[in-house]
C-alpha cells in the first residue's frame, strides 16, 4: 500500500528539479536533490518531508522574498507547461514557503496566495497571517471572495474557517465570527459546488461556538436558491446532530407521534474487529406525512471509564401517514487509526428528529 509520504520520491524531485532548472539558470539540480536526501529523509513522515522540502528549496532561491515569489510563479507556470501537476498535493510546499518566509511581508504574501492557490490550495498557510494581521487579512480575503477564479474564492472561505481541521484554530473568530460573515454572504450563491461546500463547512465551524449566528443566517438565506438551501443544511449538520430545537423546527422535524418499538441489540456481546447489530421499528402515527431525521448514537466507553457520544445518520425522508418500517443496522468495531476502542459496557440509542430514546447496553470484548 502506497504511503502519502512517498509522493516525495526520487522521481518527483528529479522532475521538479528539472522544471526549476529550466527557468532558473543558477539552480543546481543535483545539489538540490543531494540536500533533500540528507538528514534522515527516509525516516521522515509526510509533513516533515514537506517542511524539509520547503527549507531546502529556500536555500536555492533568491535571498529577496519578493524575488523568490516571482520565481515560484515562474516555476508553477513551467510545471503546468510540462503537465507536471499529477498528485498536486506534493506541491503544498509552495504555500508553506509563503507561510515560513513571508509572514513579515503582507503585501507580497497576499498577492502570492492569490497566484499559488490556483495551483495548490493555501488554506493552511494563510492562517498565521490571519492571526498576525487580523482584520487587515480578513479584509483582503473579503476581496478574494469576489475573485473570478473559484480557487481564490474558496481560499477566502476555507482559509478563514474558525476551526479548520488539521490546522491552527483562530481564537478571535471562534469567539466572534462577525468579520468573516461578509465572505460567506458573497459566496452563498457561488456557481462552484467546491466553494459552496467550503461555505457550509465554515458555517458548521461557527455553529460549534455561535449557534445563534448560524440560526439567523439560516433564516435569512432560506429559499434564496436550491444551492443556498443546500449550504444551510450542510452547514447546520452539527446543530442537527445535537438536536437543536430551533434548527429542527426550521426543517419541520418534530417527533410528536413518531413511535419507536421493538428496539433490540442482536449482538449484546461484540468482539473488537466485528460488528454491533441492532434493529427497531418506526411508526408514523400521525394522519399526515412527516419528515423524519433518523439517527443512532453510540456512547463509547473511554479510557477513564466515562462515556462519549457519537451520532450517526441513518436517513432523512418523508414518512406516509401511519407508515411502519423496520430498520436493521450494523456498526463496525474494526480497529482504525482514528479511534481507540476500550472494552467494557457501551450504550446505543435511537434519535428521532432530535429526540433520543432510552439506551440499550452492549459489551465490547477483545
């Protein structure tokens, strides 16, 4: 199985070095490659290899940051000309270069982000600039949200997310997201799904700290277009999982006369590596069709003995008057890198339009 770190291979550096040499006459390709493979390169993981590439490249670039940025732009154009853009993720060191060496040159770096993000995304690299320059950087990103290129528009929304995964958080935006709302407003009807999904992700970030802000946006944007309604729905996914009453009401998700019955765990003892199996019946006892958001929650036992709840969606659809359905589901307990399982008693519950049922217990064993 190929590892992500292996995108930085001898072949990659040979091809990249050749592309640089073609437009940078004093560049010594072999010395560049030899320097890359010093310092225990083979033991480095992906991010370390990326950072190492940034540092080594800097040794071969002009001392002036503004001149280096101009050269990076020429390198990118040559890479495109040579059609060496496969596996674009490898080139994230261009964005990292701006983050590492351009933080004190706002004007040059802001211009560089606009250019580079059209080749490789810069949402991680822009965040130290938000922390340092605050409203000055946000104002720049508001202008990006009006750019003709969808990659630049997405950088405006994605880079300014308060809680961007795998990136540094932006505490002042978590506390008060008001300054980035004009960005989202500009992009609420964007022609690119790529951009619209980023807007939804930003709303979802905001909802975790400022739920009322997102609820107000949902009211304001409702019905503008099918695409905007989709942004709202995806942007409110955390609030929906939390069973927030106002957002449930927004979507007409009421649990009155929606009855749960025959709720049963078919595998009360689950071995790590296998599946939890369960079933239940749902009955819409109303005399009219009802929208039902159906979820289940696993209350995982943690290392210190407490339980931590995680919600999984089953479906969201309309149920006919007096309709009865049977639902059967499996939940994997196969070992994965992102979750550690602990033996002992766990719990399962069903959630109907935000209303959680009584829990049933099951035991997880080795």
